[in-house]
């Protein structure tokens, strides 16, 4: 661990969280989410599924207002305010115990330090799957950086999330989505995906059998999970 990484970790451990008001729920992961979760289990130290938004802001930025806006935004978005719990081999979405504060770097940092912040891997079983930061630059501009794990957002939805953040910042009374309705919608979509997979199971199996019969054998022992959950 180099000095820049230590700098990032030291900042993160200091005053970064506040208590979440989410009520308890346990929602099974969809087949789609299970793919990314299994990828993480194979290599929990990887950050290749970190999705990053990086914007330079040259106008005046009300940092306390942005901090409050992000806290409200996260609290209103069920999946973003969740992490994964593995119970007897079954994976569930459960609420985060805390909402992570906006990280504010008032001292000018190097590009390496900024990269370390972006590249830090998420522990999908223990912590929020997002990070928001404002870096104050030497010329007085701001760098607003959003980092999210692919489990909670994809490229198609990312722009919509940024739009929602803008709405929260510009309107202190703005809100979107009811947590109860989001939970019901997520469960319904999961059920549809499970039924579709079951319906097409044999068709998919035959397709891949045909494809694999035309390829040379591959040694897959490297896929053995090395992650061990700690308590």
C-alpha cells in the first residue's frame, strides 16, 4: 500500500457516514445481479466494475447544499442504499446501516491520489456501493466525481442518475420514487427474469453445448473463489 492509498483510506475512515433511516428488507438478487456478485466473489480486490462520472465545475458550487442533496437522493433510491448479504449461499439486497457523506477534498491533490480514490474497490457485502467526492483544484474550479459499482447502476441508467442528482440539488423539496413501490417493482422484475430463465433453460443449454463442442477444453481452475467472508 503506497502513501497515496494510505491518504485515501485515512480520509474515508474519518467522518464519512451518518445513520440511514431505511427499514429492514431482504430482496433476493436477480439473475442479472448475481452475475456481478459472482464476479466480485472471484476477485474482491478488483475495481474494473467501478463506473465513474467526472465533471469539472467552474461556477460557484454550494458544497453544503450538494452534500444535503446527495444524502436525500441516496435515501430515496433503494438499490443504491443497499449492499449484499449472503445467507447460506443465497444472496439478498439488504439496507445499508449508514448513508455515506459526500467526500470533500479542500487541499489540492495529485492525479495519482484522485485515481486511487476512483480505483478503490468496493466490498459489496459490507459497505455502500457508491462514493461521491468534490476536489477543490488549484485554479478554484471543482472536480465532482461519482463512483458506483456496476451492481447498482449500468451505463444506460447512469445519465439518468446524474440528472436526478441535479434535480435534488436545484430543488430542496424534490423527491423521486417511493421505497415501498421500488421494492415491489424490484421483486416483480426478479420474478419475471427467473421465469424467463427457467422457460429458456433447455434452449440456452443446447445453444452453449453446440458452441462449446466446437472449442478446445479450457482449464477453469483459476475461477475457484478465493474470497473468504470475515466477521
